[in-house]
């Protein structure tokens, strides 16, 4: 008998995402701007769930769906289309699924340096309320799983300690602190974690350091595997369990929508880690997954999965990329699966007025 545990255990808030792309600038009060594209997709914790499932990982998700059309759509996509196990999830009567409108925008400031991917940003507007079931209620008795991908917050979640005690390896990230206090107490939770994957702004703020490298060095004292993502500059990582250090550049890819790219990075890193790959391969694969995801609309449904990675690898003719990613020849499954469904989008069309 093989290992029947879930490969990835997830819990968090689900959103229905409406993504608008092709805006040259943010709208100003009283102004109407027409966009070149629009897509819809499950978002929030669904980004991680779909990204993991598309690598063939047994993915178990505990979340709350509203009893509305948005919740029904997200449930159908996750369970029916993507094969995510929703046994731990609940549908809440009288509660609506949070809805986020994401505006994909070019970031202001100087252009990206030569050889670096263009830098984009996004603005989000969300309507919703706290779900009636907390993470700890959904995960009161978390199943044993090989890994859990979690978003740590200032207030520790009780289920994390239970999952770690079950032998589950915790891969954690963290978000922007709106208070900008960046309390170092949050880092105490890393004692439960196998890996921590913040971006460089978060990493430097929480460690009180002045560079991504210094932040990585500090985090490596607190967690076995430390990763710092650097946007257009790629990512750096240290694995104390193997003594490896890796630094990889970002890919030069045209960005359509950056929504969920960090989640795809995390899921890709976990998929490679479960395969026992060397650190540099894990990091390159995560950078690749995130890079491929930004070429599509939406968060969850932009995840490339093995199908997208295989298609990209077959198209690569640049000698440097062929050398850097040559390990994919032995890593991509013989059958990468059928084409993955991307987010339904509206095609570009002529501007109309009403």
C-alpha cells in the first residue's frame, strides 16, 4: 500500500475573482476606462489548491463557500473540474462568497532593467464578510498530510500545532502588515514550520535587515528551508537540511495578470520538494511556475500544471534556458495530462460607448 495521505492540506478564505487587464493607468474619480480583457476565476486559497492539484498532488481544502452563484461556481470548478477534495469544506447558509475585483496595472517608476521581466502591479477592491466558520473550526482535527501550505498571521492558528504534531511539514508564507509594525513575534510560529517563503519586502521588514540576502540569513536560523522571492530579480533560498544555497533569476515573460503568482510559486516549490529535487531545481521550478502563471488571466486558473510546463519546455530554443532548465527532461511526467482549462475571458474588442 502506498502513502494515502493528502499531499497538500490547505485552509483559508475563498474569493470569486473578477480580473480586468489591459488598463494603461488606474481610473480617477468620475472617469470611465475601458479594458482590453476580463477574466473570472476562483481566488484566494483556491490559487494554491488549483496550482497544487494541477501537478497531480492529492489536495485537500478546508474553506467556506457562500450559498450563492459565486460559491456554486467556485465549488464546481474546484471539485468537478480540478479534482480538489472538499470534504473538509462547508457551505454557509445566508453568507455570500467574497468577491474581489482585481485591476492589473503597469507599476509606476523606471522601466525594468534589460533582461528582467516587466514589473506589474494590481489594485484590489473586495466585498465580503468574515466567514461563519473559522480555520480552527474547519480544521479542529486536521488529517495527517504530507505537507500543508499556510498563510501565517499575527494570531497563531491552533490547527497548525496539531498538523505539525501529525508529522505534516508546514510550508508557510506571510502577507503585508497593514499596521507596518512587522511584529517579530510572528516569527515565533516558524518553530512549527519546515519552510518559509516570504517576499523580500516582508522578509526584510520582519527580520529588521537591509537586504534580501541578510533577511535570508536571519530566517535560515529559524526554519530548515528559507526562501525569499524577489519579483523581477528571481529568488534566493537556503536549505539547512542539505546545506544547499541557490539563487535563480526571474524569467523574461510578458505579464498579463500577476494575480496569484506567489501562490503558484509556493505550490510549485512544494511539488518539487515532495519529489526530493535539489534546491536549485526546486527554486527554478517555482520561478517557472509563477512566471508561466502571469501570462494568463486570473489567479487559480492561470496555474500551468504539468501540461503548461511541458508545453513551455517543448517551445524553448534559447541555449541558456535549455541549460538552466535541462533537469525538466527527467522531471516532466511521460504523460503531462490533458490541456488545463484557463479562466474564461472576454477577447479584446473595439471600444464602445453607452
